[in-house]
C-alpha cells in the first residue's frame, strides 16, 4: 500500500493551496483570531461551494466527494501550513469520520448532507483516552436520552450546530447527536492558537437526539 499522494491528491493540493493563498493570508488569520466566531463564514461557504472541502470524505449519495483519507490528509497539510481559521478539523475530520464509522445510514442521511454542503458545523465530544473509552454517560428517561459529564475540550464546540457526544450506556459505547441551543449544554469559549473550542465543554446534562 502506498502512502504517497497520487495525481488526484496532488491536483487537490494545488487547488486548496491556491484557494488558501487568497483566503488565509497572515493578516486575515490575525484578524479572524480576534473575532468571536473564530472563522470567516463566507470563506467556509466558498470552501464548500467551490472545492467541496467539508464533504471531501462523505459519500456522493450524501452530497460529498467520496474521497479517501489520503486526500483528507493533503487538505490538513495545506491548511496547517497557513494556519487556516475554519472548522475543518472538527467538521470534516472528526464529526464526519465518526458518522461514517458508525455505518448507520439513517444517521448518515440525516446529518452528512448538511456537513457536505457547509451549512452544518459539527464536532465530536468525548472524555477519556478515546471514543470507545469515553467516560461521559447516557441514560434513557421519560423525556428521552440524557448525556452527563464533562468533555474537557471540544474543538469548535462553542459555535457548532451539531455535537456528537460519545457516551457510555448499558448497551455499551454510543454516539449521541446534540443539535440546536440547549440551556443544559455549558460551553465557555477557549482560544487555542487559531481555533475556537469550548471549555470545560459539555455540561452536567443534555437532552440529545440519538
């Protein structure tokens, strides 16, 4: 197996590099770092509309390009080189990957098209060494599921439309979708370098849709 980018990946690299050379200059990065949202929504929409970056690894049936992890890595390299301020890691790298790994077509059809279109900012929340070992917990009650616990840092959690929370249940590790404003979801903004995160993250209880 080759881990060297092929011709398609290098063409993508060139397109992304040219795009970022215009949209993620040093003065622009410094400007965006001082904003509340932490990225330029107009540039994010352009990245989706012109290059399809949020939906890069999302299958075509859900509005994406169906590319591989190789292409995803190429985009990460180019974005890292210019300190791009945008929710690409959280949305395309973490949330989209988690939804695809679930192999749940119902959840995929519900959430992936918005991610691919660039209209849904998504992220992943867990507490512990990895998703399977997350110490967040979830219990089913009369009003639905309740996820409890604290996720130390949630990348782009302060502005996410969709938070996928990995939590323990009686049936084992599960992934819950938290959407929309929730007064029980505590998020305090934290600025690590050029990205916005939430800290301490998920509050004591949320009522998500599974």
